[in-house]
């Protein structure tokens, strides 16, 4: 089942999308097939960073800006061990409010 997360914030925002030990699909692996990050801001082009965090180290797998009205789609090699990692996103823009929707 898909998970939806709306993020609306100014400056730098850190959000946990999937917390450690949260079971997806009844298994140990984060059985993710696709992640979409849509920029619904009318004038802001945020920088987003998607990464895995084990509490000590962060492993970034996407860092990009998303143009107004565009959607980033990731659908390759996304599964991970949810007993070891949180899936997190950082959004950033120097001024104004970032509005993004994440669907996993």
C-alpha cells in the first residue's frame, strides 16, 4: 500500500519517511518499488536529498532540485533493510515555503 507525505515548510526541513523496524509488506526489507517527489510550489524550486540513515552514517541516493510543477521518479534499486535504516528526506530553499508531496 502506498504511503503519502506532504511537506510544507520554510528553510531546511528533515523528515523521516519510513522509520527503522517499520514492517512493509510483512518482511525485513523495505519493499519499495517507486518513490515520487512532486514539487507543488508555485514559484519555489527546492533542493531535495533522499537518504538512508543508520543512526551513525547517512547514505545519500538522490540529491537534486525539482523544477516548479515537476516530479522526480525513482524506481530502481530502492529496497533496503528496515531493521537497520530510516528512509529520510531533507528539503531546502533559502526563502519561501517548499511544498512537496512524496509517494512511496
